[in-house]
C-alpha cells in the first residue's frame, strides 16, 4: 500500500472518531466582577478521557496526512503551559485552559465547512485547539490566527468553539462557508453556545421561541443556559462555581449522558469538575504543577474515583498509557480495532515533540 493511500486512510479513519464527538454539548461564561467562570458539559455515550498537564517551551510540528512534507508543515514552540481534557489522546484535546487564562472548548456543529486549500499551513481541528492554548492569551489573537493558519478541510470533524480570556472577553468561532465567522463584544449579547450556530441560537433566544425541529434540543439548551447566565447576579451569591454547576445540571441532555461537567475559575486558574459515573466534585489548581518542559508531563484518568483536591494524584505520562487509551476508546466507540499503523502514528505523536527551553 502506498504512503499516500495509507495516510489518506489514516486521516479518514481517525477523523471519523471526531464526527462522533460531543453530540449535545453546552458551554457558557458567567461574568463575575472581573472573575469569569466558564462552564462546559460534554455529552456523549463514552466518558473515558485523560486530563493532561501540557508544558511550555515544547517544539511541535503539526501532524499531517502527508508524512513526507515535514518542511512544509506548521511548527511552533508552546509559549504557555495548559491543562486539557483529552478523549482521543495527548495533543488532541476537546478543550482546556492555559496559564494565561485562555479557555477554548469545542462542540459539534453540523453546518461547519472549513476553508479550501490555500497558501496557509494547515492543521487538524483537534490540534488547532492545542495550538491556540499553546500560543495565545487573548481572544483577539485566536481570531487573528486565521490569517496565519488554515484548519484542515474535513467533513468528519465539524466543530465550533467558545473561547474566553481572563478579562471576561469571549468569542464564538465557527467555520461557515469556508470562512471563519466570529461573534464577540457587542455582537455577543450572551456568552453561551450549544450545537447550533450562534446567529441562529441568538435569534430564537431574542424571539423567545423554539424552532419546529430542534436537533438534540440545541436551541432549547441555549435558551435555558442563556437565561440563567443573564440572570446571574454576583452580588446575590458567593458560590459562582455552584451556580455554574447548577446551569450545567439544568441543561443535561435526556438521551446522551453528560459525561463531564467542567467549571473553569479563570482568574484563580482552578478547574472544578464531576463525571457521570462519579458525581463527587473534584478540583485542582495550576499552582500545583510545574509547567516547565524540563519536568515530566502529568496526566490523570478522568474516571478515577476521587473527590476534593486531586492535584497530588496526577501521575507521569507514558506512551504506552496513551496508546492503550486511544485503542480502548476506539474499540469502545466502534467495536473494532484501530489499525496499528494509525494507532502508532497518533499515540506516538507526542514523542515527535521536544523541549526547547
């Protein structure tokens, strides 16, 4: 089998996983007197995943479906460390927060259409998330990065994003008709996003009505969470994390399990979360970790049966643990084994990066 055919099959098969990402997810941001709280539900049939402590000062070259084009690929050195929630292996997160307080979270959007090939270097959409966390602290920089890089065109990973920074500025980022479309500041009257375009969701929220067909109750979840976000009064409650978790509870889907509920206390660089199989609240702070790339990467199985502050329960990353996890998730998702050459390439990608401090 030629390298071209192999790489094409590799890309199609692995990206097929991403088409089954978060089918009914919800994100939002609470304004809390310059201390924003970002909430996120991940709704799917499978809750396996790793929390990963990613390091600053790491040299990376974007993974490509063309293995022989190293000189043409996007490369960078991570400016910031980050914490990410990864369903399909290290370096390919669903979302997370970096040291500068930038949060990027993804959700399925059926109307997504990525840009066609052009002169910009390309990057897979899941690695695009890590790229943003590695490089930027502000929402405007994430938006501006579209002039420098191009998301790899794919119908198998149709995502849009809610992105927020420490100041409380947020933006929705969508790829519609091959172009990046965003809403922020005055064009974003409520900081909420589900699985419909922001424009469509906002129009129904303003009209206080629902569409005839509301796939996965996306508009209903948007309206419900948007109303609670708008009703939030930081002077009336001293428990913003509990308020955010309550919103996430109110918008759980009745068909897909809410596997992860995550609240980012952006100013404090603290993450709170609970899972479907373990409703005990867990938390950890960035200050508990060394983000220098001269120290080992730390990970945690999100399904571990713990509660309270879990910072000291993270363990050292290993290639074998990453490989076993990707293989297990694919098998549980599609009841078949992932071909070894695909498994090796994706699970082995972290070993192509190196500390550049």
